[in-house]
C-alpha cells in the first residue's frame, strides 16, 4: 500500500471495519445474539475504536474477555 507521498506502508488491517460479531469474538465470546447485541451497544456508546482498544491483550498478546458486567449476568452471559 502506498501513501500519497509514494512511501510504502504495511497493511495492519486497522483500515478494515469491525462489526459487533468481530468484537464479541475478540473478547473470547461466541457470537450469540446476546453477545453481539452487547458489543453493538458498546460500539454505539463509545465508538468502534474505543471498544476495540478496551479489549486488552493477555500475556501472549491475545485479546481477553473483560469481566462480566451486571447486564451480562442478567442476560446469562457471565461465563460465556
């Protein structure tokens, strides 16, 4: 990929859209309707970039599942 000044830049994938299913799976959840809806709500509240940045990596660099919220517990997602 070349920038406007002609310099080659590596593709990172950051220019690709992230949908709620991607965010749910990045957090170690199955993309169930409840998990996808929770991710959709978070994206609507804080934006895609912040939602992704709020998914911290574990020691090996992989995304981790954040602790369940009270809403997750009520929806039956607390161990999903």
